[in-house]
């Protein structure tokens, strides 16, 4: 029982610091005023026309992002999982790239691509057609939906591709042999089996859209509308209305919890990371003449998510003026010089980001490894509760977590605001579910027999941990480390509330530069962030020896 | 001395009322190979894991010779029990080579010089016919080879006690049969006190010195394979070990059991007349004879209802004339009876084994 | 982005300044020594980033061993930062410089400013000096209209604030935000005096793109994303024009809001000596002249000469606002703006 006590006290303390105390403060703040307890903030949030509008905007955005994500992700998943479309490895690689691209960088790039007048695409359109009107205007709700969806559809893709890969062709053949036509098979067998994956991909995309701050801040604010997240952020402007920020956080928190609960029920116990199990043989459908058009369609989607945005970022990084044509007189390295050598905040921010990334990933990887080990080996009474708690932070959107942490840690007894510690807590909490999911799968893959075999031959518990468990879990834990690291270096929605000038991170610097219109420097920092991300992804792929997205070939 | 004594072991899993192991007592002699036999859920694996020390009993004691390994409040951890175990999954470490797997247990033998260690690994690999495979990883071996690595890893440490948990269940039928003899041979060569868990009675009978049949966490019967087969004490044991006919009847005399007009004389029995009695009669101990002309003790006329050709023998289902008693009978392949044919059955009184708990 | 001639000039100037400051002033030695012990000065500034970094470099060249830590963001964000930090008991800022004079009224009222008159500010005009001596105008800029010369010919360009209400500009305008920029907060108050709040409601009918920094509208116009900037700091538009961007500045005839951006040392400055040294440095004629030359700003320094292609302040009808009023109506300005424009 002694070891149970240590784990329990540890878990309980961590829970209090990471979640319970901040959320309690959030709740208290949302009903407090100088005159005592009040529901006035809620009344204000729900009745003020501008705020009600922002709530509605968020609903519209999230719903459509979910639908568009399905429209993109489902066909793509089907093509790569069940047909002989060429270039599958390439497509999967690009989906992965879209998955790890920080959405706010995408939004920023799309400003340069599809601003109604200076946007590159619109300029080309005008040049080609002679039209007066832009092809697309990214500063609109549909524009925002599009830019968010091209980075959230991988959630749908992963869910569906993994499910399709598990449905044996036998099941479909069984229906065909009974006389069902191809469409009937798709409608009556394949679709119902994939439906939970589709719905749960929809929910995951909706959750992403609900919690996103960067893209709406970049695209919605110039167009004159708010979402909940940008509204929360603007409540922090002077004079601050923290109580209102707390109150408007509540519907976001509630919606997330309900949606996740729904998704969990849909998927049963399969969790959201990857669907396990074995199926029979799977046959690929021959597309025939449609092979090349199908590939082109996939690449068109990827052009939106990857090629065009990355291209324009690279152009902006090396240009004096991003909107001017590429040419020798527009080519410069000054943006790099400025970003790295003249702008003092950059280096500090890169150092802070890397420091936070490494520390959070290291502490987090060890923590989730211990938690996953304890829960998988059932070392303590109530291990199921520990597992639940490790997953719990997934219901807290980043910006809500930040508001809660801000309230909790700007006052005694724990004044952490202004230190990297508060960002560390935010990141650790936010990334815990992802890391835990990865570690859990790792330990689930190591049969307890392997440890018992060591024990009985004379090795103590710790020795077995060192000689057997650790080497076997190593690659899985490295992967968890990388997942956390990637999550941390791109984090914006919590950082934007919690940073101080001395604790700026890269995403915040990018956002700061954005507000000032420093395109060149943003592009440079964005490229740095992408490079860091892709190096880390490469490490994961090596460690796991497989695709990060989890779907099998 | 490495005789093992289990005294009143009890363990319940997480608040369940039914004990997985229920007041179980058992002795395994020094150098003996004892099989724990039973259907799944009978507590045999739990018992093995209690002996290994992976589980702590709620009550009871485990002794090896004069060493107490487990008593309430004093439990020796697995690594200090001087045992070795072969797992159903083999539990080979995929990140270690064959030589490293086999040599792992020797790392904890401080007095063993490095050179001696290598020598013992090589010797053991030779014994299990895996010389030359030292640098392979388990993933690169066939199932049978993996199994031999598991055996080598367990034996190389010269354990006082060897525990085997259904080690053959992952092998295909031919290999399984071969490995039974192999294990027996190794046991005879090394003479290690061995506890062997299996649900396969044929396997248990080939390998073991004695078998303990477990039922619902308790020992139903312990004995040599012969004794268990010839003199099963309970219906459960009789039915679990080999095929049998159980005849439920009433004692008509101290040595006679009657079932629906069929009277069976039982050798050496002392029944209370009128009491309910169950008898076990093995199919191969029923002789097929010519239909009797006149009534004789333990000889009956019967009709063949079904016959199945098994290659080296025939399996018949027969109904005794003038009775509802249906018996299974094994006949020689040289003479085939067709369904509907009338035959005679002779059952030796010594082939009728009374069972407890009728 | 800095072009090389500008950087050369800056470097040359830095050398001159360094010589000027370092050689003839033994009386300052004790102060410099004290500042050097502190090692750095933390500057919360709303001066656009490249300009702020250049001023910092000038100081670091003049006083080796004292670093300037530049934290640049919009005026309103600076106030938000300072107040949030104080709430959490963080004392980080030494020198605060924003374009919202109201901030300094507020900070002074809360006793958060240190009284310090930079050397040589006596001859500055009254609008650059706090009567109690807590804050002084470091620089000034105008709020102007800017348009893209490729998209609009000079004759068609708007000449007045009112002309921006013409529906022909629908979808072609860009504004910065008073919730971010002090320059714009000042501008909004000045124009509300001139034309009333209805002016902004009508302006919003033209579906104005909303950016944050007062520096950004000229960037947007230069890129061609929008045709006309309905406000924005004149100095950023001027610099964009000097760099060869297709942009022209209009000084509206109804009046041009003048934004004086004060600077002050905080009462809680962790590096008070470095803060004083830095503040004094920024008010020297050389630095003030540098702000005028390379950054296109106006200053209160009577000896500063301005580029010939910039209008003289005395030739313009200037609109000024009272810092006290700006402070009092800060929240109202932002709220009314958001009501009109939506975000």
C-alpha cells in the first residue's frame, strides 16, 4: 500500500495544481463581483448582442469546419485506404504535414494568398480573367472555415482511414455474393461500419475549431467579427474584464465536454488515438481511368494545405515586399538578419520555446510513462481513476485553461504569472492526454510476462524496469516526447493569455509581429517553427518505425 | 531438499466472492514433476503464479524444503525464490539476442565468472539444439526454436524449482507431441522439482510423475497418471481424464449397482444397499463379445446405435437391451459392427470404479 | 525593413553620438557607472519595432555594457501588460513609452511614475511636457490618410476625412484599432470631436478592413490589399513611401490629429539609473534628430531639422486632444469603435 500512497498523493497534487484549482477559480470568478456572488456576467455574456454574436459565430464556424473536414477527409481516406490511387505514400505524407502545421501559420499564409486585392491567387485571377472582383476573399466566414478545415481534416482522415483499413473485404464480398450491387454494398455495409468514425472525426474537427484562437484572430478580426476565443482574449485588454472572460469560457468548456462524451460513446472503448485489431484481407478497388484524376484531386487539396501556404511563406521570408513579384531586386536576406540579429525578442523567444518544449516534453514523457505503467500494470488501487484523470484535460480548450491558470496563479499563494512555470503548467496539462494515449498504447504492447520472466530469474522490480521494460518502451516514450514537443512549440491559444514580455514564446512573437504587419519576420519565424516540427516528426517516424497517423498500409 | 509444500493457499480476485484458489494444499516431492491439470478457470495458473510470487496469497503458506517463501506478512519476492519459469507466451525479450536471453538469469549469480557464464550458455544452447543461434533475435526464430530458447533460459540458472505455464499450447500438434517427450527427457536429465500447468490431460499424462486435478480452486485428486485414470475418485476427475461412461444407479447389494434393470457387479465394493452410486466405466474396458445366450453377471446384450471409424479403433455408441443405458465402447479396427447390429458386452467387475459424490 | 543606406547612416550617427556623449561629460561618469552596474534597461515601447530596435542599438553603442531590452507592442497592449504584471507583483518595466497620453495620466494617478525631467526638455513646447514633471513627449506623429498611387490617381484621392464616407470606397479601406494602438485611440477621440461618433458608424458602412497597429494600414495599402488607409501613423506611411512603395500621404484639410507620445520612468523601475540615462539619451538632440531623419517623426526639440518633403507642423491645422480626456474616455472610445466596426 505504501507505493499506492505515493502515486495517489502525487496524482492528487498534480490534479489540484493542473486542473482542479484553476477550474475552481474560473468558476468562482465567473460568478463574483465586488458586491458578492452574481450571475450578472453570464447574463451579460448571453444577452449582449455583440457577445451573443460571437457565440453564434463560433457555432457556425465549428459546425461548418466539421462538415468541410469530412468532405475533404473522407474521400481522401477512402482513396488511400481502399483504392489503387497512385502516390499513396506522398498523399499520406502530405496529410501528416497538414496535421502538424500550426493552423495560425496557415491562416497567415492564406492572408497573403487570398486577400481580396493583394492576395496572390486573386492577382493571378484578375490577370487571367481581367475581372474586377476577387476570386476569393479570405476575410470572411467561409474563408475562415476553409482555412481552419484544411488543417483539421486530418482528424477525419485518421479516424476513417484506420477504420477502413480494418474492414475486411470479406464483409463486403459477403454482401456482394448475396446479390448486392456495388453502391448497395457501399450504402448498406461499408458506410454503416465507417459511420462512427465519420461522426467522431466530425466531432474532433468541431472541437479543434471551437478551441482555435490564432486563425480567427488573423482572419475574423480584420473582417469585423469575433469568435469566443478572440472574445476571451479581448476581455484581457485594458481595462480587463476577467470575470466576463471566465463566464464566456464556460459554454466553451461545457460544449467540449459534451462533444467528447458523445464521441467516446460512439467509439466505445476504442479511444481516439488509433483503432486496433486485425482484419482479414483487404482488396483495393481499381480506379482505372480515374487513377490520375483522383491523384490530382488529392494534390489539389494538398496544394491548399501545404504547397501554396509554404510557398508563400518562403517567398515572404526572402522578399523585401511580399506582395511584389519575385525578382532579384525583391530578393533579400534582410528578414533573416532582422529576425535573428536585430530583433532582440526573437532569440529570447526561440530559447524560451525550446526550453519549454524540452522541459515539458521531458517531464511530460516521464510523467505519462509512469502513469501509463502504473495503470497498465494495475499497481495501485483505483488505477482506472488515474487513467481517467490523465485523459481529463482533453476537455479544457487551451484558452479556457489559460484563463483559469491566469486567475489561479496571479494571486497568492501561488504567483506564477510572469514565469515560464505557468506556461509549463499550461502546456503540460494540455499535452497530457496526447502523451498519455501514446504511452498507454506503448505499455499495452509490452506483455507483463516479459517482466515476470525477468523477476523469476532473479531481477528485482527496478532491475526489470531498467533491463526489460525501459528498452522495450523506449521508442514509444520517445514518440510521446515528440508529440508533446510538437504540441508545445506550436501552442498559441493558452500562451497568448499567459505570456509576459520576458516569457514570450515563438507563437506569441509571431502573433505580435502579425499585429504590427511585419510579414517578413513572421515568415522567417514560421519557417523555423515548421523546420523544428518536421525534424521532430522525422524522429517519431524513426522511433516508431511507422507512420505517425497510425493507419496501416 | 526442494520439496514444495502448499498449505491452505487462498486468493480471491478483486472483491469476487468466489476464490480463484480456495484453501489449496499440495505437496510436490523433491525432483518430482507434478502437473496441475484442469479446465480454464480452475485456478491452476493462479496457483502457479502464487508459487512464483507474482501474486500474494490472502491466506496459506508456501514452503520449499525448510524455507518459507510465503506466509501472511512475510512474502519472498519472485527474484529471491530461486525458481525459473517457462511462460505460455515464452516471454522472450525481443530486444535481446538468444544468448542474452538465455544468459539473463546468470547475471544475478555473482559467484559465476564471466567465462563460466558463457560456457554455460553455450552448453545449454547445445542441449536444446540451438548452437549457432546465439546472435539471433527471438523474432527471427520459429515457434519451436523460441520455445527451446525459453526452456534454455529457465534451465541454465539451475533453479531449485521449475514452473511451466502451458508451454506447449502455442505449438502445432506434431511439434507439441515431440516437445512433450523432450520436456520429459530434460526433466529426467536435470531432475528439477517441477510444477507444470496444463489443461491438456494427454500432455499431463505423458509428462508427469503425478497429476493434481484442480476444480474450482481446489484439488480434486492427486495421483500418478495411472492411478487417476484407473481409480478416479470423482465424476469430475473421471470425465476430465480420458473418456468414460458414468453410470448412475442404486446399490442393490454391497457389491451390485442397478440402473434400470441393468445390474453391475463392482469388484471389492461395500455399498449400503439402497444408496445412490455412480460408477465410471472406461469405454476400452468394455469387451465386445457374442450376444449372450443366457443371462450372466456383467454380460449384456446391446444394440449398436452409431459407429465412428477412428483409424486405429472404432468408437461405438450402444444401447443395452431392455434399458435406457447408453454406453460408449471402443472396439478393434479389425472387426466392424454396423448400426442396428446386436452385440454382447462384458464388463469386468474391476473395470467398474465407484465415484464420490453421486 | 532597413535598407543599407539607412543602416549606414544609423551606424555613422551612432558613432557620432557615441563620441559626443562619451568624451566631454565627466559629470555624468557616476551616473553611467551606476547604470552600468544595473546592466540593462527594460523599455516597453510602442515605437514600431525596427525603429525601436535602432534606438536601442544607438544607446548600446553609446553606452557599452548597458543593454536595452525592447518589448514592443501596441500602446494599449503595453498598458494591459503593465497592469497585469503589477497585479501579479511583477516589476519589470523601467521605461514606458506609448502613444496614448491618457495612459500617463492614469499611471501618474496611481503613483506608478517616477518624476524625472530629461536633460534639455525646457525649450520643448507645452504639449510635450507634463505640468507635474512625470512624463515628456519623446516624439510626435500625425494621423493621416494614405492611398495606393497605383490604384488611385492623386485627383481622385480623398482630401478630407469626410470624403472617406463616399460609398465608392466600399471594400477598399483599412483602419487600425484603438484597442491596440494609442495613435489610433487619439485619432478616434480627435475625429469624434470634429465629426461626432456618427462619422465612424458611417465609415463602417464601407466595410473597412480592421488591422491592429497604426503601422499596419500603410503596409496593407502598400501591398495593394486595400486602396486607402483611413488612419495610421504618418511616420510609417512616410517611411514606406521613402522606400519606394506606391503610397502617398494626404493631410486632411479639416485638421490632422497630432499624437504626442510620452515617455516616463516607472516608480518601481528595477534599473532606475539606466532608465534615467536612457531617457535622457533619447531626448538628446542627436537622437531626436535621428527620429526625425530616419524614422520620419516629429519631435518637441526646437533644434531638430525636418526633411524638406515633410510639411511643417505650423503649416497644418492640428487637432490635439487633452490627455486627461483621453484617459477618462479610454474605455468608451474602444467600445464605440467595436460597436461601429464589429471587432
